[in-house]
């Protein structure tokens, strides 16, 4: 009688590789950010800059001790995470229950058209336009988004400053003015808001992306 074949060795199960997409950032227990090394940061300062630089340099980050004992993330910062979720894909955003820790694994900036975002009444629309312009330039497709909220206040640059000054300054960095537009449709002031603007951002060419990427890698170490 022939001996029975030996049982197969147990093989460890490896799930297929791939990035998990979070459709909407929400406060929940942080998930593992993957095997790649995350840059660890602390505090609430430069929150927008950290997110933008992490996105454009594809660097996972973990920010802890965000206003510990003071409520963690503010409403406008949560709104910024929602906005980042709308213009990106294949990313992970994790916020713990107290809002004092954020894990962010960047994905791809898609851009997109006919997007809308309510910026709320805690910060001006200018707070959101600054990161949007940078992200939109590196998107896969041009960005067209309608922003609602406060157009003029004392905390953030007004939409008029962006329209008359900032957009024109970008041409000195190689950004074409064609397709770059900020249209003010309604004005809104604190505390009720009610303003509405339409922002259009084109994509820069591959050569310019390389130059900007080298510059961004330089500034990343300061955040």
C-alpha cells in the first residue's frame, strides 16, 4: 500500500496589495498606516502646510497632540480634511475619537469639475483656497470647484486678494493664466457667511512639476 502524501504546509495568507480608500474622513479609531515609514509630527501648527506637503511629496504623516485637552481639531480643520477627500483618491485619513491625532496616507490628486464645498463660517474661504491652488496644479485633471462661506473677514486673505494679486503672481512661477480663474458670485461676511466663489485651477506641465517637486521636497523638512 502506497503511503499517503504528506499534508501541505500551512502557508501564511497575504492579502492582495492595494491602498484602502476612505470616502469620507471621520473621527474613529486610527487604522494601521501600512508598512511604509510615516513622518511623525506634533501639535496643531502649520496644519494646512503639512497636509499639502505630505500630499505633493507622497509622504505618510501622523500628527499627534493636536490641542490635547482643548477639543482637538477645530471645525475648519475637519472641513479641510473633507475638502482634501473630495479632490483626492486612494488615500487614507484617520482621526481618533478625541480629534487630537490624525493619520494621513496621501493618494492621488484627481482634480475634477463641478465640485462643491461648504467652508463653514469659522474661517474665510481664503483659508481653503490657498491649499486648493497648490493641489489643483498637480492634479490629474483641471480643478473646478464652487466654495461657499465667508469671502471677506479679518482672519484670512480675502477672495479679492487672491483674484487680483495671488493668481497673477503665479505666472512668475511658470503657471499659465489660461484656465486659472476665481469668480466671485456672492459675497458673505461673518457671522452668517453666504458667500460663493468659483475656483478653476489648470494643471502644470511635466517639466514644471519636476521643478516644483524639488522645491517642495526642500520645504518638507521644515514642517
